[in-house]
């Protein structure tokens, strides 16, 4: 496993020279936005496993960092919201991927009269040592790269994202996760790892890694089936291993004294006789109105054992609002 970062570079060099439609991507529909025309080659080089582009993160033309650029599809989508010179910085370590992406952006310029290549500043560099100034970025994103990293490298990559973000800046991630035991033989298979198939870790570990570098708020925005590693196709697997993909936003909010606020899509509903329920910890539940709550608040409300408060399971589909 000592060379897995080099193996990864080789895999994506190949994927840049010969676009591979089945590599990584899911069948998640690509954003359709008025006036945005996506070059076919960018769709063919969609090597992500979800989306990191969410209009609600992108008001007021923010400065954006995108690590692991692929064919440039998400760079173009981010530029749609920040139409100014160098508003979007793209980082990649593979020369061939940078060249392919730059060519694709020329196609994008021809297809989109609002878009100029200069909106995107592509830099060669590693996710583990970003060539980007500290505290300079509003929204940082990566799609289907960090899952490849081993624990120490993932920690370093997250620390780098935290460093470059402004206070309250957002890190948006899309990655495979796996809540089953991944056999060591698969974990240590450098090529499978580079293909985003065997580096996936359990969702709770993924969240812990994110909060361990200081992010005070985490939102799980989506979770969906991604791949099955069956013993038929992957001899290192003893049973079918289910891999899912997640879309997560981590916010560089100060860490609350009682630990991070992690929203996994839980809601609380008070259905007692009073107009509202006030837990005196800053949470007011209006009668029969759902309130989105973080897992910490869900735990605290549950501990009250109030039979007039319903607390839902995690939907893994959090789209804003609520407590904290
Ligand atoms: C799975 S692809 C994802 C591409 C793109 N994010 C997408 O959604 O289509 C991984 C990308 O990360 C780049 N990459 C691999 N190792 C890297 C590293 N250590 N630092 C920065 N980029 C890296 C690859 O060249 C490739 O563009």
C-alpha cells in the first residue's frame, strides 16, 4: 500500500487519456440550469459519485476551491454561480487530467456564451498540501477523491480544506462509504482503492474524521446505494459488500462545547396539549410542526422521555433549517 497514491495517479492519467464512462459515477441526474450547456466529453468524464454543487451554498458569487478536477463538469457548474476571473480554483495532481480538463473548458466556452475559461484557475497540486492561501475560500469541494485516502492522508486532506476555508466556510464532499466490514485484501488493493471501491469507511467514522479537524457543523444531505462488491466479481469479498455514496456539507463553525452538531435528517414533533414545548436549551417545538434537529439534540430530547415528543429516525436527507 506504500504506493497507492502513485497508483491513483496512474489510474487517473489513464482516465484522462481514455475517458471511461463507467468509472466512479452514479446515475444521479446532472444539474440542469437555465443557459448551462454541458459538453458531452465532460459528461463522459463524470468521475464523481454524487453532486457537490448546491445552489444554497453559492449565493453572492463565493470563492470556490475544487480538489480533484476530473473532466471539469463540476468546475463549470460552480462557475455558473461565480462568474468572475479566478473565482473557482481547481487543483489536480495529474498532468494529463489538467490538460484534458483545460481542453474541455475550451469546449464549454464555445457552448456557453456566459462562460469564460478565465473564471477557473487550475493549479497543479496535491490534496495533501494545497497550493492555496489560508482562510481565503468560501466553499471548498471534492467529489470521489477523499475516499481513496488512507486514514492519515484523509486526516491531512481534511485539515488542508479546513485551513483554506474562511470562518463559516463550507466544505462539500461526495464520497462512497461502507458500513460493512471491508476485507483487508480489498482495502489494500491499490487499484480498487484508486477506483473508489475499497477505501470507503463507515459513515460514522467519516463524520468523526471531519469533526476531528474542527468542523463544528456537519450536514448529511444525501445517501444512496452505490456499488456491490460480490464474491463473484471480487474474490477478496466473502459476502456481498454494499457500498453507498453520501453527500456531506461540513461548516467551519466554532466547535460547540458539548460537541459538533451533526444533522443526519432527524426531526422532532411535539404533539401535546400546549401551544409549544420549550426544552430551555434553545429549542422550541411548535405544536405538531416538525423541527429539524441535530443528532445531539435528538439524543437530549429523547432522554427527557416525554411521551408527547416524537423523534424520527435519520433520513440522511437534510436540507437545512432547524435547531443549533
Ligand atoms: C475519482 S476522480 C473525480 C473527479 C471529479 N471530482 C469528478 O467528480 O468527476 C479523482 C480526481 O482526483 C485527482 N487526484 C488523484 N489524486 C489526487 C491528489 N493526491 N491530489 C489532488 N488530486 C488528485 C484525479 O486526477 C482525478 O481528477
